[in-house]
C-alpha cells in the first residue's frame, strides 16, 4: 500500500485509484446491490481512460460475485456520483437492499421460532441443552 501511495503522490496515479492486492472473501448471501455509472466519464482520461472503464466494469462484476444474493444495474444517466445525478436510483437501491435484508432476517427468525417450540431442535442446532 505504501508503494501505491508514493506512486500517487509522484503523479503516476492522478485519479488516486486504490488497487488492493488481496482477494475478497465471500460475503455469503447478504443482499447486495451494485450501481454502475452509465455515462462513460473515465474515457475522458487521456491515454488509458478506456482501460479504466473496462477495469471498472470488471471490478463491479467481481464485487457482484462476493455475495450469492447480489444484483447489479446501470444508472444510465449518471457519472461517478450516482446519488447526485440520479438520487431516485440510489434511494431505490437502498430501499430494495433493506427490504431484502428484512425478508431474509424474517425468514431466519421464523425458522428459529419453529425450532424453539419443541426446544429439541434448538438444542441440537446450538449444541446446548434446551431450557
């Protein structure tokens, strides 16, 4: 990371993009919604702008793979600041993820409630004796 920071300050990465060297682990099935800009603003960067756009799209697809419960969509009228250019798209994405998380949590709670009725399944699942 130090080498990347030094390169940035030396002008070798004027966009100050940060690239990590570590693999990202799975997030299981937590709800995720990725929004990608629709206006190809990175192509305006001389020499390597098209490559930045391609890398950005590739990165979005890689982030999408982190969760088994993910969605990706394009905010067609937006540049980098989607929440400014199309706030309704950002709000809808947040509401959708919150609703999906609530549904997932409600399903998990319903399963626990069904197990708690007998106590036996709860003891088996937790490895503890039921009260």
